[in-house]
C-alpha cells in the first residue's frame, strides 16, 4: 500500500511513530537504509519480534490495526501509480528483476501451475509477472474496488487465466492444503502484526504443493522497525524478518537484493521460503 510523508522517520526505540509509509503493492519509502542488523532488533517475547513498545500497542488492537490499513487502501486510485504510491516509474525494473529471479528459481515447468498474488491490488504483478510464468493465477486483496478493476487492467484474454479472486486480508486467508506452487507477497507483509505474520506463514506453508515456495519481496530497514500509524504498516529489519520465518517453522532457501532501484529508496530483498 502507498505513501505519506517520506521525510519524517523514527527508529524502533522511539516512542513517536514514524510518518513513513509502505504499501501493499506500494512503493519503498524514500529513505535509504543500510545493510546490517543487530541482535538488539529482536524481542524475545513469544507474541512479538519487534521491540518498539508503541508498535506492540498498535498491533495488539487487531481491529483498529487492520481497519486503518483497509480504510487507507480504499482511498488509493486503482492505477499502477496508485498501487506504487507515485513511483510508477520503477515498475519496469521491478518486474524485470522479479522475472529474472523467478526464471532461476523455477526452471521446471512442472512447478509453474498455480500462483497466488497476495496484496494483488489491480493486478500489476499478476499481469506483468505471474501470468507470464504460471498457467493460472489467483488474486488476493482486501479492497474489492481494486479487484474489480483487475479485468480491465489485465485484459480480457489474459484475465481468463485468473481463476479466483479473494477479497480478504492475509491475516484471515486460509488456503487449501497442497494447492499452490507459489505464494507471491510483495510490499504487503508490512500490514501484518508479528503474530499474524507467523501464523500466516504456517498456513501458507501447508498450502504449498511439493516443490512450491513462499516468496516475499519487501523493504528492509538497516535495524529496528519503522511504523506508520496512518496506514498501520510496519517495516522490519532483515534480522526481524528472519526471526519471524524461524518462529513460523519456515526454511529460508534463498535471499537476494533487488538491484537498480533508485538510491533514495529502502533496500528491497527477496526471501524464498519453504
């Protein structure tokens, strides 16, 4: 989901919430971060991974946390620029990088039957990537308005291979067991609380066919977490994300940095899980 004030940022240990926004299909915030995380990033409580007390309070109020995010996204235009928060110009390099990554990850056509685009919006990734790589694609999004725009955006012929649309949040989606070759989650896990992120990964792992993958592509902070109260999003560090993967019982089989994004943006990483 998309952007607010990219210049007002705070660290995880601050009591003030960041005004920095990340989005479902959205743009990396315009604040560059480095590559290293520290062990101090990770909370040892069972319920949380992030350490920020203010972030914990927000995530505990589940109804408000997800309601704020949903309400924000209903105000976003159903366009590529809307999905990317004004960063439409990065869509080509983003999709090209993802296509190159997928080609190496899934060389066997037998593992390219069904993918689900999580946080699909109008279908930017469904159209520009997944329908080029998989026989069939399903779309998942919390906003019916964006899903309703998908057929026009994708095109009638291509859209015939979109076999289902799910208007539901990731925190509530329960996939059928052993169904999908790929769960694609790009710029969307920032809208999950720590607890829901972990339980979602456990459900998605059970929903994979043999040889399938959960693929996360998202922004990563240098250390700590960054919260935006306007759209209930939280951007985590590399170490925090890996702790969540571990607590969910997922194996990290590959990771890679997205290249050729503008230098002012957060680092974006691919994480491949099973």
